[in-house]
């Protein structure tokens, strides 16, 4: 029986005219980049579920992407690029297995053909991402590396792009990721969902990874990174899948709500001239009303199974900000109380900085500055929000020189041109006594 060839039909209008070789190469390269950016995790998960090896799946997919760059300019971009890549990767895996054994059994061959037929019938790639996420959250993997490992394996992020989110140098993070992936292979970690006694602990890391992906994507999008918006959308999609599959998990519902509240404000984040507009100055009429309604629904779905969880508190904070769309003033006292609860449960630098900002808005600037000063300096040096909030508080206190220095540091650490311009303008608007 001959091997099935990757592909299927060719997309009409997706390639350049046959005589324009350079145009065909450019179109094919753009499509490969698009598919790799949007579907990397799903493709790796699909392959890994059948190979039992994340590394083998990633290697096979890399080979398939290279083959696409060679083949698509000649034969055209297939109607279903993802299915083409999976078939090509499976063929590559079959070749590798043939080097290890003389022939595959007829049964396994028939099973593979049936899987491919089912994939084509469905018209979409099967989603095994949740299983793959839980694999990366296995107890055998060091807790500190689980979240970045998920971002690399499932979403294809490299160490350079993730390092800022985890305050780790790209080189160090890359080495840790390599060791973690090797541990998955060596330990033979299964791809089934964890047992009930392990589920809760692993779920926390899965939620953290999805939120980290959203944060990296949203910040990258604001900074002009073309890959930022798709990554943020992919994170929201992952969150929706998790919430749908686990409706009784209040933290999963709350995470989805949190991301939707934040994403709904994006249209109001900059003005017509591209200038940054801070949250408390945004026009609520420009917020995405449908997305806010979806966020409210996710919050309501979390209530019957509510627990004391980080994402339920963070989502409640964002819901309080979103209440302005109903004509209500921002309840900074209530937001500060929520941040206090978050700090007691999850005392991250972000939570403490958020509490300081909320306290500043309630007229308790001295207490807010004391909170910021209590954070170890080695943790604040490269954390942009800490410097931005500190500048705002020092400005309110009348410490012009201290505020100027903090504004300079916050501006230097920002990757978003609009925020850099905003901070520079705030600094320039101060008057010396």
C-alpha cells in the first residue's frame, strides 16, 4: 500500500502566478509562518498524543515546516495547511521508526490511516492541548519552569520572548527549558489527564501558563509585535477551552473572565493619534461590550463553585474597573481591599504593586510608597510597573526629583512606544518648586 501524500487541494488565490517564482516563495513562506504562529501547539499536541514524545513531535513538525517551504512554492498552498503538516510529520515519524524496526505491523498502519481519515472528516485538527499542558505541569518538572515550558511546547515561544515575563535571562531560561524537555522524555510521562489527587496542583500551573501567554501577547501587541495579537487570542481561546471542559473549576472560569475584561478595553487604550490612555481616563463606551458580557457570564459561572483563588480575585478587580461602563465611579477602596486579599494569597511583585497603586488613589500615598520600598531591590530593578507606580506616587507627594528619576527608569524599561511617550510627557509636565 503506497504512502498517503500530504495535502489535498490547493487554495485558489493563495499563491502568486505560476511564472512569478519569487512571489510563490514569498506567499508560501508567509503561510508557513502564519500556521506555525497560530497552530504550533495544536500540531505538536496532535503528534505527541500518538508518539508519546514531545521532542519527537516537535522535531517531526520542524521537518514538516521545512518541507512545506520547499514544496508549497512548487505545488501551491494546500487547502488545509495544518492537515498537510500533520501528514508530513507523521510520514517523517514513520520513516524514523523504520530505521528502528524492519516493518510496522498491519494493525498499527491501519490505525494511523483511520486517524488521518477521521481528521479529514472533521475538517479541523483534533485538540489535545489540555493533555499536553498537564504533561508540562507534571510533578517531575521543577515548579519554577512549568509555566515557561508550557509556553514553549504548546505555543512555540522561545526563551528570548519569554524572559522578560519571568524576569530570567534568555540564556538561563533556555537551559532550564532544555533540561525540562529532556526530563519529560526520560521519565516517560504519560499524556493522559492527571488523577484527581494530582489535578488541582497541576491545574494551577496550567492556568498560570495561559495567563502568562495572554500577558506576553497583549504586551507584545501594544509594543507593535505582529505576533502579539494572535498569541493573546490563542491564550483566550485556550482559556475558553479549559473553562468549557471544566465548568466546575471556578479558577478556570475566573481566568477566562480576567482575560476578557482586559482584552475588552483594548479599543480604548490609545487615542486616534496613537497616544496611550490610562485605564481611569478611558472612554467606557469604546470598550467591547460583547466581550465584557462574556466576562460577566464567566464570573457568574464561577460563583456556584467559588473558592479562595488568585484568578477569582484578579477577575473581581477587573470587574470593579469595568463597572464604570454602567456610569459608576471607580471604587478604589474596594479595589484596594481586593488587592490586599490577593497579596495575602499570592504575594507577587505585581500584586503588591497593584495594591500600592490602589492605595495611592485613595489618598494613602505614604503607605503605598512604604509597600513598594519593602520589596527587595533585586526584584524591582527590571520591573517596569513598579517604577511607573513609584513615579506617580512621588509626583503626588511633591518629590519632583525622585519622580523624575522613577519616570526615567519606567520609560527605559517600557517596550511600548505609546507608554514611553506618555511617561515622558508626564515627566515633562512637572514643575520644579
